[in-house]
C-alpha cells in the first residue's frame, strides 16, 4: 500500500472538478474515433455544446453543430459511423430531480433523433447544478448507447430504436483503455457506491455500510455482481488509504495503465494492479513491477503502437518512493520513436490526459488539460500521434 498524494490529483478526486474556473462537475472528456479511423468527433465551447469533427486525412477541423444545448464531454459514434449521440442532464432547481435526454445527429450535423425526457435521479448533486457533463459510448452491433453521468453518479442504457432508457441508478461507469465494453460485447463494468471512494480522496471517511461494489451490466440492464477484493471491504484499511492515484484508478482506469484481456478488465498504478474477472465474478488486487521513465519517475500510462515503432507515455511527477506532495510539476507527456534512446517531451506540465486509440491501432488521440500557473482558463489540446511517433495534429479545443 503506497500512500502518495499528488495535489493536482487530490483536487480532481475531492470534487471531481476538471475545470475549477468553469465550475463544472462531470465525467472525463475524450475524443470518439470514427470506425474507419479517418477522424475524431469531440466537443468544445463554453459548456462543451459545440460538436466538432477533425478529419485526419484532410487535416481539417469543422464545427458540425454550433450549440447542441446538451453539455457533453465525450460524444458517442455509432458502429456504422453515421450517427453521433450527445446527452443533456438537467435539473430545474437546486437539489431537485434530474432528467436525461439523448440527441442524435448525422455526420453532417443534422439532428435525426431526439429522445423523450427520461427521469434520471431523484436529487441533483452539487450546489445549484443546472446540468452535468456526460460521457456516451455506442455499443457494438447497435446494442445501445451507454450514458454515463459521474456528476450525479448514474449510468443508463439508451435504445435508439425503441426510444427507451434503462436507468441503472447508483452506478459509475468504468472505462478502460479500449473502452468500457467487454471485447465480446457482452456488457460493461460499473462501480456502485462510488461516493465511498470519492470521499476518501477528499480526506473524508467513507459512508457507513456502503463499500464500493461492482457489476457486469448486460444491454438489458441485468447485473452480474463482481465480488470486490477484501481490501475494499475493509473499512479501517480504506480510511487509512491516502494513495489518491490508486483511488482515481478505481474511478477512471482509462487514464492509467489499463485494458481488457478477454473477459478480464484490469488497471494498474505503481506497484498495484486490480483485475476484474467478469466470468468468475470476482476482483483481486496483486502486485506488479512499476513502469518507470528514464529519470526514474513512475509512468502513469504507456501506449506501445503495434510493431514496436513508437511508444507514448504519460509520466507522473514523482518516483516509486518519492512523496507526491514534494512534486512541483504536473504530468509529462513524451514519445519515443523507434531507435531513439532519449524520449521527446510533448507536454511538460499537464493536469491530466485522456487517451483514445484509433480502431486501426495506428493513431492515438490524447485529450490534455495543461497547467498554466494561476490562469483562469488553461489551454486544452488534443494531440494526434501516429504509430511512428509523429504528432500529426495539435488541436486547440475551444472553451
């Protein structure tokens, strides 16, 4: 149990606030690749209601919709690449009930479907929340659209064909490298009672009798329980846990070393690894050898392109034994091309980075928020890196 507290990560977990200046709570942002790997779809604007397409082949960026009126951090693209889904979580009053509505556009930005307003949560979380930024993921074979709302700790499954929503309630989507859906398409993982982890990250005691729990969810909303590791059921051990990175890895595995191996989802940080055996119905924690950068810092995430041509890594600001509280920098993003001994630094001081790999495996989109002292708004960039290690695009996200 390595207890390291990174100040910038403590802020992230404590309120899960990604932009202090914008005062927004919600899920991690990301870019959705088109199925043919020809480009990405992402959102921008003051409330992330602009729908934007970047064409990799033409090196062109185009706003598809100027204002969807549906604040969304991570839009979903259908398996055929012809439709794009966003969602709006809304509360009419402070602490009042919330609703969800899914809006679908075609590739040209024309609205082709708008769902009913579905009941979402009985009570909005946060002070005076008017909406919550969401992540969406379109299931394989058009099985449904996952709607993830971390701001209100809820997940739903929307069926565009039937205009129907399955509301899971008290669920936090677990998104691993490669996506939240198990490779065979059977379902996806969620955490229940995620507030117990969030409170720990903020230095508060976990809620009584509400340890985190896990389920593999089918597309009809059915849940198969995943037995948590003994450590997560030990209240006293949880109260003593101060490794904020480990807590965030529980909530957002996609920004750490993670993935799927058949039916097993996994995430690792430093010397610890958590694996979810979805067929056996259990999760275990074991030890692994930490990934290290050239200067001895712990690598938070390393992506190796197929064929060994290049690798991209996100480097934490501290080493295995160095206390994170002593770090004065943020995350470092670097790339090492084939034959290079020294890695090239792409970003020196990032708050966090969210990677998504193209379907053909030849490109990586890296959504990064940089630290810039005490500026009110930090620049947001999406780097497109190819399998040779070249940065083919450096997009600035309007906000």
